C-alpha cells in the first residue's frame, strides 16, 4: 500500500492533466501513504509487545 500511495503521488506531481484529476490523485496518494504508515507503526508496536 505504501508503494502504491507513493507511486500515485509521484504520478500526480509529474503529470500534466486536468487540475482536478491531479488534486484527486494527490489526495488519494497522501491518504494511502498515511494509512500505510499507521499500519506499519501499529504492526511494529504489536510485534514488540508480543516479544515481551
């Protein structure tokens, strides 16, 4: 999900299409990046708690 979010963000920044399409892709990319980072943080916290 992080790779997809990063890819969509890069495409949105580098594309020369309609402004509303660029904005939509940028929003989707940022949401996917934030969502995946929250998932990674929660995964490592749960993994750390299970080791204790």
